[in-house]
C-alpha cells in the first residue's frame, strides 16, 4: 500500500467528515451485494393469511391484529415479525409478542447487552432463545462481510442491502467503503444520487450556525434510553483527539416486565385478562409512570427533535410503540426522518446508544475481492420457495470443528470484554495470542484486530501486556495492523500505554502504527482535565436553564395575576395540582376500582352542591 493510502485508512473514516481528496474520487460500486437478512418484507408477501385472521390489518404469522394500516406497516418492519419469519423458514412455530419480549429480556440479562453484572451460568436455553442467539450472532458483526444468507439459503422478500458500497482509486483495488442506507432520505435513495447526497452531508457543506445532530432512543423491557448527539465531533484541547459531542442524554428504568413469566404486564393483560396481584398492580403503575416520564422528557427536547436530521428509534411491542407514537406523544409515526437501527442492538443503555452512533456514522471497510463479492451476490440472489430445505453442508473434520469452537468462544469473550476469561481460555487450550479465526474473519483476522475494532481497551491491554500478542500482524485480506481498527480513544490509548509499559524494544511500534508512548497516569490526567472542562460546561448550561425556567415562572405568575379570582390565585396551577392528585389516587387501581372511586367523587360533589344550595336558601 502506498503512503497516501496508508494515511487515508490510518484512522476511521466518518460519513459526515470524509477527507476531501477521498470524497472527490469516490464512485458507486456497480456490483452492490444483496443482504437478505436485513430485508424488510411486507406481511402480504411472506405470511399467508389464515381463515380466522383475514383482516387487512392483521398478521397471521405473529397472530397480531393492528388497529390501523400504519401500525400494520410498522409491525411488518418490527423485530418480532422478522424473527418469526426466520423461525418459519426453519420450520419452527412463531412466538407471541409476550414470548418475544421475554426472550429479549433473558438474552439481555445473560449476555453482553447489559451494563450490570449478570449471571453467566444460565443453562438449558430454549429452542427460541437458541434461534435468537444465532440471529444476533449473524447480525451483530456488520463489519465483517457485507452479506449474509438465511438459514435456508434463499432470498427473503425484495429487501435492499443495508450498506451502500463505494470505491476510490486512492484505495487498494480490493477495498471498498460502505455507508448505511438508513442515513439517506427516500428521495436521495430513489434518485440514486448517492454521491451528491454524501457530499451535502459533509460538515464543511453545512450552513454556518447550524449544529447538525441526530436523535436516538430505545425502549423495551422497562428500559428506556435516549440521546441527542451532534454530528460535529468534539476536539480535545490537548492532543487534538476527537470524540462524539453528546448534547443531551437520559435513561429510565422501571419494573414493568414479568420476569420469566411471559413479557410485559400489559401484554399479559391483553392475552389473559387483568390480574389482581400486588405485583401486577405495581407493574401497571410503573408502565403508566414510565410513559409519562418518557413523554415529559421528549416534550422538553422538542426543539432538538424538531431540528434533528434523523430520528433512530427501536421500540419492540405495541405498548412501547404507543408510548413513543401514540396519541399525545411528541413523536409521529409518519415522520420521514424516523429510522430503525439497521443492525442488532442490545439493552437500552447510554453506552449502547453511543456504540450505535459510532456504528452508524463510521464508514465500513471491506477488503473482499471482486470475485468473492460477485460470488456472494450470486449466491444471495438465488431464490427458492419457502418450503425449500437447506442444502446439506460438507461434514467438518474434528480439527475443523475444534477450530470453529475455539473461534466462537474467543469471539464471544472479546465482544463481552472478558479479559481474564480470555487469558485463561488461551492458557487452558494452549492457544497462541496471535490466533487467527476459523472461518477467516476478513475484517478482524486476529484476536487483537477484533478487540480493537470492538472498542475493548481492557482486552487490548491484556493481549498486549499479558499474552504478548504481536501488534504488527496483518493478513492479505486485512493489510492494516490492529491499532488502525480502534474505534475510540480509550482503545487507542490502550495501545499507547502498552508501548510505554513494554518498552520500545518489544515490537516495531512504528510498523504497528501506534503513536508515541503514553503512561497510564498521563492518560488519567488528561481524562481528568477534560472531565473538569465538561463539568464546567454542564454547570454553565444548567445555570442558563435555571435562569430560563425562572423567567418562565415569572411570566406565568404575571399572567395568573391578570386572571379573575380572589387574591390573584393561579387557576392553571390549581387545576394542574388537582389533576396530579387525581392521577396519584388512580395509580395502580383496577378498572372496577377506578369506577368506584369516580362514583365516590361524584357523590361528594353532589353533596357539596346540595349543602351550598341549602346554605344560600
């Protein structure tokens, strides 16, 4: 690779800040590979209608009846519908919405989807969970190869590939750069003016004074996370390192899920009728409270929502969609800016949203040859009826089976940042720290490559300093060393700290692309300074917000004094307080309980009117 090519690929390339010399030479690939796993088929073409579910807004596959056509279309693009389609291909029965929520919750609690320490000793997974794990294993690594196939090997629906690939004469002939289709609007996609649209998205092309940003949120299993992220990176005062600038973020969690019993309480009520236990009442109350908190937050973010370039939303289940798009919600389901995440996501947390932001905005790099891409395209466009059986695969030798097992175990440990367990596994099975995956992983061929691309600084440190992995290794399919795949500063700092700890004589650090050595104390001091600077900015922002709220309160007080009444009483505040008490009284009550409470209120009101009439007479 020539020097110019090395410079272009030395750091990750971001969609909104492509180097000008690279942007001017990009051309659209003419052999775009298909990706049927990411297709979004419609209900009418994939799920035959049963005799008892012939409604035009129902889905016979998932046994769900939607109230409107808009809800039906949203369901056809939902995770549960796609999951049931894959189960149908494998000859397995479809799962209900409650069962799907339970599977997702169990998956999030047992693998790396959670920010908390969860048990890893769960055994005996169900067939549904195994299928869900396989689906996540296929979709959770979009950086590896641009295409995947379904279990039966036939193209599912008429879906489009989620990634658009580009070439450039400044890059090697076998290297392509990819951008997620979801970042483009429908007119940009229909006109096929990808390059023009890509140029207009550059930060340098934005009007002065405009701060482009996107909104992302996830809701499921009682967890909610939302974030507004600026597309313009934040540049550190020292070192010039760039990182994402978060304009606002918030997470909520309430106990709404019936653990191991079939998903959310509302889903259970809809399927079996309302239960009358203390736990069910608490879950119902928490669902209402969570909806109120989410809507209050989004209402406060209205200015950011109105000016956002795109809105990425993940909401599984009708109750979660009603929270975000129902009557009175700040978001509208027909907003053309709304997108789903075009890859698998984990539990709704702040760190998961940040991972998704990096995944969306960082250009993908493919080093597959043209012949390989053509073969993939040919294989994925071969169609067969839904009843077609998968072709038999060649039997693996014992050595190949062992290599596949090691690769899957090591991949899982790295993606979950289990550094001590990874070192133990290598020692127990006498594996090299420079182990290469089987089958070959074209994007991340070695353990260190995968740790760097997964943004796992703990694993990078363990591999370099404990296992003594070679940071200079490359392969013909991946000519870049592991450091150049690092997706965040913490991972890059892990390489620099390892260079400081191991010394200059340990490896050819220049060939590995690792910058100057950095001690752990220096990295910590830099982080402390930046944190103090961020806290100062946050204090200023809060002071401005407090001042704005004080002005608004003063304005409302002035308006209330102009209203008729005794003593300048704030009628709006009284009504609002009364409604708050009423909602608090009704929280957690059953339908019969709320009706009984309403009758008591009316009786007291009638008695009060009679008393006043008697007194005036």
